[in-house]
């Protein structure tokens, strides 16, 4: 995928001091039919899920960040992976902001941080590079240790820039869920229905995969030969069933938190082929 070099004035990059990130640990169905219908409706822009599900808990939405001593230019140019990530973030902002504007929904671009310490503080509590990339709604920040990209290449058997773009586009999808209120409503439902917590988490992760595909689909003119295959390999490599098998474990759907390899590939493909964010409400049908 050919991305323009980022404009440091148009992205927010900070130094390091959640929704889960890559990878996680349940497939299966979302359970109550009414619950699923409500969630599907809530995924479409313009629908207030609070009106459908009751007040629930509201998310904390701090809009501040600490930029630190380093400029966005310096942080993004620290290595090739960081530069790619910043390029992707810039493209994601440019893609999603008009969608929100057209829908009449307030947009706020997320902060991007590259952790350098093994343990660090976030708006969601303590973070660790061992957690992999993740999005924290508490500070609206995407945390990415660029060393993860090498791990991803090992897991998928092949690297590629589009596989790396998929990672940040997935985390950006969680930011979209936060802005639309869907993430907060799912968290509220998880608290009310702890037995369905993993199934609800899978639903949210697959929708984030779908959103990643939407971004790529809306920039299809930048897609290069082999990009889709790179993304699908990456999605397959981090499916819960594949991760459990590779760890020498028995596949346990009740322990899933991100979806199977097949579900993740289908979710990404759905977004890419449709280029339509409203199609991601079909994610419950995936798999």
C-alpha cells in the first residue's frame, strides 16, 4: 500500500508515560437475540445506543495529551516501522474524519505513542510491551511497540507493510467504537452479563477488523498487488484458535476474545470489499 508521508502537524504523537489489542485470547454466538440486534443497530452512525439500552456507564473522555520533549517528526522518524505507522495514522485520520462529518458525529483523532519502557502508564492503568499493540479509551491513545511487527511477521510466515497497516487500522477501529459510543455500551453489557463477556469482546474485535478493511477499501487506489493476501495472513495468524494451537493448547472457544482465524479474515475482507462502514454491523454474521 502506497501511503503519502505524514504531515506532523496533522497527527498527534506523544511520548509514553484498554480495549484489548493484538493479540487476545471467544468465538461462539453473542447469545441473546435482542442483545445482538441492539448492538447491530448501535454500530450504524447516528444511532444512540443509550436510547436503546438505557443510560449505562459513560466513558471518560479526556482530550489532553502530553507531547513530551520530542516532536512528532522525531518520533515518527525514529525507525522505518514508526514512519510507516505515522503514515498509516495520517491516512486513517484523513479517511475517517469526513465519514464522521457526513454523519454529523463529532470526530477527534487519536494520539499515537510508541512505548520504549517495558512497563509504562496509560489512561487505562499500567501497560506493558508484552501486551502487544492496544487502544486505551481513557486517553484515546493507540500504543504500539514497533517490535511487535517483527513478531507478527514470524507468526504469519511473511512480513509486508500492509500487514503492519492492518495492525494500526484495527486499533484505530477501537477508537471509532469509542467515539460512536458502541465501546462504552458493550462494556456496560459485559458488566451486566459477565457470562457473555468474551462473546461480546469477540464482536467488538471483529468489528474493528472490519473497520480496518473499510479504511483499506476506501483507499483502494493505493492498494498494491499482494496487499490483501498480507492482511489476510496477518488476520489468520492472530486468530484465537490459531494462537491456542501454536501454544500447544486445545482449542477452547470459551477462551476466545478476538475471534477465529476464519472470522478475522472474513471481517477484514467484508470491510475491504464493501468500503462501507455500515456493513460492519453484519459482523455478527461472520463465521
